[in-house]
C-alpha cells in the first residue's frame, strides 16, 4: 500500500470490535515481537515498570521515529493521539522545530507517569507544557475501539500502521482526500478531548536550572544544562545504574557542594525531582567506587554536614558532557563484597607472572 493511498483510520480500525488486542497498534515501548497472549509484564504495550523507560525509547537509527519527526516538523496545531513512549521524543523534537499554536498530545496509559523516571525527557516535556507549546494528556488503552497512533492537522493525517516490528507511517493529504483528512482530524480531536489530564511529575528544565543557580551555583547549573542537552532521552533514569541521582551527586561533588544543599534543591522543598532521602545510597555508591569523598564539616550540635568532593582525576578533568561516560565506565567495573571497585579489575593477565594463579 502506498503511503498516500493509506486510510488515516486504518490503524484505528484494527481491534475495534473489542474481541481482543488490536492487530496493529503501535507498541507502547520498543518495537518488540511479543505475542498477543504474552503476560502483561512482557508486553511492550505496558509502561508501568520502573525499569522500562530506557528500553522503550528509540535508538538513533529507528526509522519510524525519524519518519514521525520529519512528518510533523513545521506543522501547526498538531493533534496527536495514542502516542507511545517510543515516539514521544520524536513528537517533542518536531514541536521544537515548528511554529504556531500549541500541540495537543494524548499519550498511551503509563507514558506520562514514566516521565517522572526519565529526567532528560521529562524535563523537556515539562518545559514544552510550561511554555504552552504542548498540552499532554493520557488516553484510553488501545485495542478496545479507541484506535491507534494518529497525527492530524487540517492539511494531512498520518497514521502508524503495520505489524509489530515493521511499523510505518501512512499519510493522507487533504488535497487528495479532504473528507478523509477532516474525519481523521475530528476523530483525533475527540480522542484528545476524552483523554485524562495528568500532570508531568517533573520540573521544567528552565525551573530546574533556575533553582539550581539559587540554591547551588552557576557552575553546577551550567554543567547540568550541558549534560541534559547531550544525553539521549532515556539515559540516567530513576532505575538505571548509575541513576539520575548518582549523576547529580557527581556534578555537585565536582564543585564541592554540601550534600545538604544538593538534597534541598532536589527534594520536595526544592524542585521535587527526587525524594531527598534517596540520595544517600547514590552518594555511598560513588564513595565506594572512589569517585568522590564525603568530608564531615562541623555544624554545631547535631549531625555534621557532609561536603561532597570529587577525588577521581577523570571525573575532575572531564568536560560536563563527558561526566556520564566517566560514571558509566566506573560502574561497569566489578566490585568486592563491600561495593568497592576491585583494583585488579581489567588487569587480567597483565599482572606480573609471580602474581598469577597456576592453571
């Protein structure tokens, strides 16, 4: 079927009889091959597990996401419905390249919730919402008469079609079939209006950095801005190791900040990017891997304050955009029973012959 000959409602028609899972809805995560009878935990349509964010987001050479971004860029007043997590970065990138009124985006269930575990993508989406460039809601689950992934504007409609693992974008232009495009846009608008308003539980990037300058300093904020711009959408999420909290602690340690100030900025009384108490484990992991140290500072009665200080030469010398790679490299090394990096890791048979075990 040629792209211009495809019905924009073709994806919506699949599975609309309510008799079972839709035959062609775009998967909520990666373009997997899970069968319709697979358990929910293995179904890529599910976006409820805290470990799925990085896996669900596309790789750089994903042809469908490239097609979506190219198709949407430069258009005005887009209505997008049934949007999975996998395609949300492409929609956001296209919006940044487009003028005109706000876009209305209804995501798959669980997608907006997942943004709270993906700071790179979550802060960017929150920024678009705050700037009134995009309105984000949560639509109904697919496969029960709700239709598939659809993008509509007055001049054209684009629907995601095809079997799982071989998705493509089918386009109908208003010049060729104005009634079909009008019907698709009306359907998309109705689905968006019926979707649930759900806040993005992540601060906008603008607010994230502004409060960082107030509570911490410009150096930390500048490093963080550079890192966020350089990272792919799903990297350093809440469930990865190292996590987003590990990255924030490492950036703070590069500038000798107090641990208390970092937690004040990140916690509920600051920007609310993560609970303040959750940073302790990440700090300890960085100390155990000899990336940073925690220096006790006198603070009068009560518990002493801790000053974070980077002690690893690579972490100190790295440009801001290189810090994630430094952390990932160290966390990839094996550790001993106490969680500390083994100093013989990676040496292998380069050890002196008298230190090698007999075979």
